[in-house]
C-alpha cells in the first residue's frame, strides 16, 4: 500500500462536503442491494454489481455532496494505489503457479504428500503446516498460492472435499501470518496504531493460539468424518500419472527453496515471488527438458498437462498470467469502490457513528472489531480494514486509558482473517481463484424450507474463532493493558 496514505477522519472533511449519516448510508445501501440482487438473486459474477455500486456512489457524491468528477477520480485512484501491491502479487502468483506446475514443483509436492499423508490426519496437518510456513515467510497469500495449491491436489487424491482443504489452508495461513514479524499486515497494524511491533505480536498470541487450536480440533473431527475409504488404487494411479509425466526427484523443489529462502531472509514479497517465477521457468528447462520458449509460454498461458488421469489433468491445469484476468478485474472494481467510499467520507462517518455507540472500554474493543469487519465488507481490502479503524479510534483508546496494543490487536484479530470470507473482497477473490473453490455459494429451496450453503467459507474456521475470541476477551476484559501501566 502507499506508505504515506492516511484515510479521512471526520475532522479532515470540510463541513460543506461532510456526508450526513443518511447520505453515508445511501451508497452503502446501494452496495448491499446491487450485490444482493445482482450476485445473490440473478447469479451474475460480481463485476457488474460492483460497477453499478461505483456509479451509484459517484452519483451520490456529485449530487448530494457537491463533489467534482476530479474528487471522485482521485478517490478511486487512492483505492487502487492502496491495493497496487496486492494486484501485482495477484499477477505474479498466477504466473508462479503455472511455472511451478511445469517445473514439477507442485506435482512433486503432490507425489510425496500422497505417499505419507492419510485422510484422517490430512486436514489438521494441513492447517498446522500452513501456519508454520506463513509464520516463517510472513505471507498468507504466498503460502496459499504455493503450498496451498499442492495441498488441494493432495486432498483431492485422498478423497477430501476441496472446500474443506481450502478452509484448513486458510486457517493455518492467516494464523501464521498474524503472528509473523515479517507480515505486512502485522507491521501495518503496529504502525498505524503507534504500537511497538513485538508488543503487538505479544498481545495477539493468546487469542491466535486458542483460535488456531480450536480450528485444528474442528479439522481433526472433519477428517474423521470426511476421510473414508479411498477408492482402490486411486492414490497409486495419481502418483503413477505424476511420476510418468514429470521428473519428481528432489531437485524439483528448487523454486520452493529459493522463494521461501528469500522470504525468510526478509526480501519483500513481490521480488521474492518474481524470483520464484524465474526459478520455476529455469527448472522447467533444465529438469523437465522443456524448451526455453515453452517455459515462458507457460508463464503467459498456463498449463494443460496430459497425464492420462483426468483428476490430475484438472488439478494441474492453470491459466498463467493471462488466466488472472477474471480475478484482477474483480479486485480492481472492488478496490475502486473502497477508494470511492473512503474519499467521499462515507467510511469516516460510519466510524464516527460507531464511536457514539461506545460506552465503556469493553464496548470500544468490541466495536473496533466490528469496524474492521464492516470496513472489510465495503472497502474490499484488508489494508483499509486495519488502517481506517486504527487511525480513527486512536484517540478513543487514549480517552479510556487503554494502551495502543489493545487497538492493534483488535483491528488485526478481525481485519486480517475476515476478508477471505467476503466473496468480492480482494483476499477472497484471490483465494477462490488459486484454489478453484468458490468463497461462498448458497441456494434456498422454498418447497422444502431448506437452505444449502457451499464454498470454502463454512470450513474457514479461524475466520470465525479469531473474532469470537476477541469479543470474549472484550466482554471479560482479559488481556486489556492500561496506558498508565506501561
């Protein structure tokens, strides 16, 4: 994100352009209606409803708030600037996945993983390994886009539904990311709340550990129920197809070692992932025997392997850089909408209204979590869900004599993991794209009065436990640190 960006607070907005609560709720109502009707009822992809929301919000700004087209354009631009790193990472991850498939890295992980993991232990082990990797490299997105893709393949081979596997990966990845001193969101939450980084990490450790532990228990139970008998010969058939198509000796893990090594060394995510792409292309040429031009065509256009086993072909088919278009366009629209709502002052007004509902330090901490989630819903980016409450509520924490680590813990306990639950959120669109699993689907059977819910969201346990633990701590006052005591 842009390091010098500061979201508007109510005092930053000239009185003549400051939305009333009703005016602030107008574009919010538009988002709810357009997404609900367009995506929920008509079954459209989120692109058109997001565009409708942007146009409606812009009209509210022009007609009701006396904003100019230039004001609205600048607001949208700020939203895109804040999400620029996420967009560039999205492009790179799609290319990286394709080159790692052609290099044999992801097929190799599937090959060896199917040899040691069993259905009953797969889900809890997946969550734990994802947490360790994300903590080590400080990136939930990189963990999901590399090891996560391989885990989806391993789970499919073991007969585990892909939404369950995706939920376990995300639970581990976001738990590890939250506690990592290398994570951009962890550093951001500390920075915008004026909290020492390690004080912030220390404040989160109990809630994160309990939430992850509860998630692993859930996955252990799901594994016992989902891990039935594997069809005879299925694992052997998949491993044979992988070994017959790719060289699977340990050298195929060179791109993985290079990428994670750079991340552990502290190199930023984008150059680390770009290096991973080059390592994948080089391994494709040297180990898999592909031509140089073939390796870079894979980078652009993706992979379509012919292994003789349809399940393996489907799992390893990728779109490459050009395959990112659907995801990128959703994220661009969502970031534009978030920037527009911020620039119009809508989010600042809602944050101020929240402050009016606060009556105690307990309600302040709980309200901070609610503010982070609401900001995630309407800005569609986790950076804003951390920055806006983190900046807007600092003075309130001072008034209640609460140390800033209470604020930093609250915004990240909800802001970081919850984004991947919201279908139009940048994080959810990304995760759905790399896993090939929708975030959330649903249908209503009026005849039988039943509701069916699908996607990975119901299995993403950490996203529910992390906010729940924050609200329990807020209600009890557990973990509160007074400013006067520091």
